[in-house]
């Protein structure tokens, strides 16, 4: 009979005690497997979130970690906002031109230009060609006046006007992607994020940042369409599941605090539901930024007096003095009949009010703010751009990967090691239970051991049998614990996938680890990466040998003559 079979028969003789001892080891191993799997889930989720699809965040001055948590994970309170015009500096000049067409000052500039044209033509007087010739002669004066009376550097040239071009896009040529985010509202307890359709179209996710956001139902929202205007939204998978949101449903957001804030009257139509991504995007609602600005309390208050009030009238009066009056004098000297400037010419130059439309007009640039800007640049640009941005007073640049790594190393990783240490201690306690169980049984087995010795078994053989019993109990408990742990993981897999976006099956092992990293050795050493669960098996064997050594020594030192006489 083999020694393993003898050890197994000995365990069967003490079935209840052996089962309870092995079960204690199984529970310890179950906890170890659970912690290792949770560690793998957190690490995979962290890795998925670390490849954000962008490498820089620009926001208001303040805490870098708070800006990262607020922007990447939609946690913490929003920081202060930055001007929309600052966001436009990261766009190409063509996009800036389009955006500034909706600015108040651009409209004021156009109104001033048309007013000066009418007044100049009125000063020319002669309908047979005089006004045209006078208009051509007035062109330099018009251009000078128009250039002088724009008070913002973002004003852009107009057709037929050689207006001095405003400040060029400082960062546009250096930026591959710039996506604005507007935060501050909630849907339930989920964050509402105002952004542009580029968020879905340009952002990439996954460990390699090569996956595009996809829809399980519906489509991406549009900047404007006739059916829903500016008020379209898409929701993350977790929001859709928890709040039972469906495509076509109209939802309202809450301003400020999700519990104490007031609910907006304006409703957004849900046009798409995102597939699960395992990122914070699953826990957010994304709305069209144009509609976000049009909601109550979202417009930035500005002083419009200098643009559309008395200040604008003063601009016209000053420009008239610089252009029309000299032309009137020039016309009188050349014999051209002069004409008085018609009263109310400024009113003629303004655009008549448009008929009432179904949807309001977009908010002007001056009344817009953004909470953060997601930037993707080349690695070389990312080295110098943060310093350039941080030197200014408007905003700060944050490298989110650096902040996330610091958070992971400072908080998450130590907690994981603490949990792993606690579960390892549970296994050690279970091993001590095996030791106590076998050691206590030695007083009952002295006669059995003496018989084995009398039949010719040596001390080493008896000692080996006791060690084998310890190994069988440890391995039996370990295998049972592994099965229980993976069963729990399989049962919890739908919940894990919903929360972290990481799919786990029964046979999935914990992620691999570099042994040299665990041992604190040189990471460049060519060691193979193995699953942390694989380390558990030899660790259990080693533990069984350690805890079985003391009972084995007791069996080794058993007095045969004395034990046979009892």
C-alpha cells in the first residue's frame, strides 16, 4: 500500500474533523481568489480608464487631482469655468471663424460696418456715380474706423473689410483633438455632461485607445436638427439600465445638487444608448452643448452696455466723425452735392428681428463657459504645452495619466496589498488549524503509529505519512476554495461587468504579475509573467509542509514499546 493511500485512510478515519479543517482552508483560499480577482478587475478597469483617448485636460486654476476626478471619473465638485473663447484657441482657425460668427461683438461690428456704409453713401450725395466713387474713396477710412472700434481681439475679418485679424489660434496647430465639457447638472445621481458630437466621433477608449464608443441603440446626438433642435442626449449603459431610459424618452436634468437643486423645465430627447465600456462614461448622460447653454442659469452674465447700448451708439458717433465728416468736407471742396446723414441710419443698419422660430438661437460666444477641455496632442507637444498654458492666468493644464497613477499608487494599491495580506493571514490561520487538528490527533494515534513501526515502517516513513496528510488537507481545501471562489466570480460576473466593464468567466484566472515586480527586483529581468493564482498552489504546499512538520516530528519521536503497551 502506498504512503499516500495510508495518509488518505488516516484522514477518512477522522472524517468530520478532517472535513472541518479542510473547509477552514477552503474559506481562506476562497477569500484569496476573490481578492486576487478583485485586484485584477480593478487593475483592468484602471488600465482601461488610463488609456483615456486624450493626454491632457485644460481647466480653471485649482487642484489638479480635483480637475482630474471631476473630468475623467465625473466625481468631486466641478471647479470654476473658463471662457469659451479660450477653448476656441485650441481649434483650427476655420473653426474659430465659424464660432465667432455667433458672437455679440461680431454682430456689433457688422452693424457698425453697415451703418458706416450707409452714412458714407449718404454723405456722397450724387446718385449718378458719385456715391460709388465716394464709397471707393472712403474705403480706407471705413477700414480704419472699423478696425479702431472693435474692442476684442477675437473679432475676425468680414467680407470686403480689410479688418486687422484678431489673435490667431495659439494652440490649434498643435492639437489633434479638442473636446469641451460643461458640468454642473445631474440626472438622478448621475452626471450630465454637455459636450459636442465630437465626443463620440473622435474619442477612443480601451487599453490601446483604439476602440470607438458604440451604441446599443440609437445614434449620436447632433448639434442641430429640425426634429429636436439643440436638445438631444445620449446616455451611458449603466444610466440606461438603472434609470430605465429608452431611446425617444425625454428627460430633465437637475441644476447643481442632485438632491437640493431645481429641475430644468427644458427636456432633452434621448437619441442613443452607449454600449458598456467599463469606463465612467457608462455612468453619465451626454447632452448637446448648444442645448446645455440654453437652459436656465447656464448663460454667463455679461455687461452688454458697451456693445449694444450707449457705448455702441458712441462708437457710431465717433466713427461718423472720422469717416463721414471728412468725406462731407471733401465732397464740398470738389463740388459734389452733400446730403445730410438721414436720421435713424443706425436703425436702418441693424438686422430686422427674425420671425419667431420653433427653437431659440444659440448662445453667443461671450455668454459661454466650459468646465474642461479634453486635448489630444503628440507626445512631443505634450511636454511643453502644459508649461505654456500654466504660465497664463486663464487656465491650467493637467496630465491626467500622471494624476491617476499617483492616485492608484498612493491609495488604491496599498489598500489592495492590505486586503491581500489579510487574506493571506486567514490562510495561515487555516494552516494553524490543520496543525492543531493533526497534532491533537497524535495522542489517539500513538498506538497506530507504534503498530506501523512494529510492522517495519521506519521513522522517516511515519513522518512522511503525517506530512502527506497535511498536504492532502491543504490541497483539498485549496481546490475546494478555488472552485468556490470562481463560482462566486461567475455568479457575480454580470454585476462586475455592469460596474467595471470587465467580463469574467468561471475559468478566467487572475491577471498575470511579473515575479520580479512582486519581489522588488529588476523589472528588466527576463522572467515569465504568471497568474497570481498559480502562485497559490505551491504556497499551499509549502504551508502544508510547514504546519505538518510539528506533528510529523511528534510521530517521528513516538516510543514504540510504550505505545504498544497502552
